[in-house]
C-alpha cells in the first residue's frame, strides 16, 4: 500500500461556509463531466515540469480532482500539498486520495486561504491550480502564489475562460471568470508564459478552461 502523509490543518476559515455546503455537489459535478479524463490526456501530451522529489502544491484543491490527476500521471517520487478553504472539500479530497493504492507519493492536506498561504517563501517547485483564482482578486492571488514558488519554478493555471458554460457554472458555484487578457497581463508580472493550451472543444473541460504554464523569473 502507498505511504501517505495525510494530515489536515485547520485555519481561520469558518465551518459551514458556502464552499462547505456545496462540496458534495461540486464533487458529483466533476465526477461525471469528464474533466478527469481531459486532465489525464493533457498530462500525457504535456508532461508537467516535474523532477524527482519536486515539491508540488495543489492550490484550491477542491475535492481532489487535480491532485488525483497528478497522482495518476507523475511517475517520479514527489511530495504534494493540497490546500483548500473548504474543510468539507479537503476531507473529500483526502478520502479520495486514500482510496488510491498504486502510487508512492506523499500527500498532505491543509485547510487554508490562498490569499495567505501557510507556507514559507519559495516552498514549491510547481503549483497547480484549476478554477481557484476566479474566487479571488486576481492580482492578489497570483502575488501570493508567486511568493511560495521557488525561482525558476512553475505555475500551471487552468483558468476558466468566459463562455456560456462558465456563466452557468458561475451561477452554481459563485465565481467570476477573469478576462483572458487580464489573466495574461497579471501572470506576466511574475512569470514567463511557457505555453497557453486550448483544450479541444469536444472535451468537457474545453467548454470552460484553458491551461497556462508559466515559469517564475
């Protein structure tokens, strides 16, 4: 069986928030919409910049969709920290990962705020985030992510692009998609954009998201 460092650390985020209340719906939505398969295909076609013993943060992990995709597609030993504001989501992510028995990665789980990450400067070699910055002031969120990425480290951001589908999801989950030009401009304050990928339109994830890989200066 895989060895995990499965810990959950509470912060000031109150229980019973909107994100806690929708954790079940969020989890169900992403189990049936094909996002996981799209992520697997993306990682096969575009291997993330990961090396042995790399330190990875899944910022805004939700119920574990992106963490699980990483575990399925990373073949070298790494450590992964998964963080979300919602305690219920963190618990669901932890449960989902503990059911995976064919990986050797170490994963820790933390309840925390991306605008005030409980990590030291330059703690991570790669941060992955999907649909999280849409809940935050974009510049402040990117500033904090950049703070904890090591020099020459990478950010893989899967921003939600404005569309009819993202508008519907926004009404369901109370987020607002940032204009792509603004995402690009504010990303380039700290990073060099390496690749901007558009998912195929027939993939479920292609209706709402793109993938931006950027390297910290």
